[in-house]
C-alpha cells in the first residue's frame, strides 16, 4: 500500500481522543486530491474533502463511514 503513495504526499498526524496517533497521506494529481489512511484510500475534488474523508475513515472505519462513491479504495483497485 505505501508503495502506491507518491513521495511528494503530505504526511499528516492525527489522533482521535482516547485512541493512538495515526497518520494519513494527502496528494494531488491531475486536479484531484487523493487520501490514504489505515489501509484504505479515496479520491476527492478538493483538499479539504480529502482531509475530511481520511479523518472520517480513521474515526469511524468501515462500520460507520458512508460510501465515498466509485472512487472509494482507489489504491486497491486494479485498473
């Protein structure tokens, strides 16, 4: 997974109250913003949306996060 994250990605530490510190990655490519957090990833239109999606994934995980649409899990997809 980390092999798919570009070297220029921004590494952001994040800690939910009462949990251990995590980090997520944000980067842009062709006017889209990508995020990667705790083994999942996605594509968003703005940097703010990508940061919010990564933080939501860390907070809620798969059991509490609404689908981000067809780009949910873009680093895991074989295209």
